[in-house]
C-alpha cells in the first residue's frame, strides 16, 4: 500500500515491534503515557486488535493502532465493546494516509472478530469519516461528553437501546490515560 511516495504495509503487531511502538507513541504524543498504556493492556490480555504500519524500505514502524476490550454497564447487563486507543503515527508520516489506513484496517479486523461496537475519544473532525458519531455515544457515559466522545456500530443496530456507563480496562486508570 502506498502513502505519499513511499511504500508501507499494515500488519499485525509482533513482539519484536513492542519497543518501536513504545517509542512511536512517545514521539507522537510527546509523553510516555500511551506507550505505557499499550504495554500494560498487552500484559493484562486486553488486546483485541493491534496493528502496525511499517515503512518497507527500512522496516521502520511508522504507525500503530490498538483496540482493547471495554464493557458498557447497563441496568440489566454488560454489553461487550472495544475502545480504539491509542493510535499514533510518526510525526514525519502524519497527514499522509497512514492513520486513515490503520483505522480502516483495524475496524475491518474488529468486525472480522465479531465485534459490533467501538468507542473512541478523539478528534471530532477526523473520526466521523470512518462512521464514528458523537450522537451514537450520547447514551454512553464515557470519559468525556461532547463531540470528541464517539461510537461506531460495526453491526447495524448494535447500540439500539444500549445505555450505560463505559467500563475501561483498569490499565487506563493505572497510567492516567
């Protein structure tokens, strides 16, 4: 797959990518929180999908996306869902389609694994292009309210009648994400 003039591929994250993913998150966010979050989520078995974008010429990891298990606590049940967090692209590769391809491929992988609901706390002008909606997230008590708190149905009607508190893996609280 081509991004700009260079070639990159999207693939499943491997153990040998862990250090590069940690550094990539530090560069993209300017802090260690997201890299520590990914490490802790992996260690605790919370990963649903974890993909990397690799620049082929040098084999360098230039992007990463992570989906982890969450639950929506309703008055009568727990509804299984996934959270898209974090997603990072090396600064020099940003705005070249890497992030968009990671989101598309990550959502395809989630759908293929039978997942039906995805939440994200992210840029209100970026994520709607993939089908995320702040309106769908209104009945979900998440970390924030407003246009940055969004949800996506990977199966039509998956959120119909679902209302409750979103429960993230404890790793989010531990690292302060």
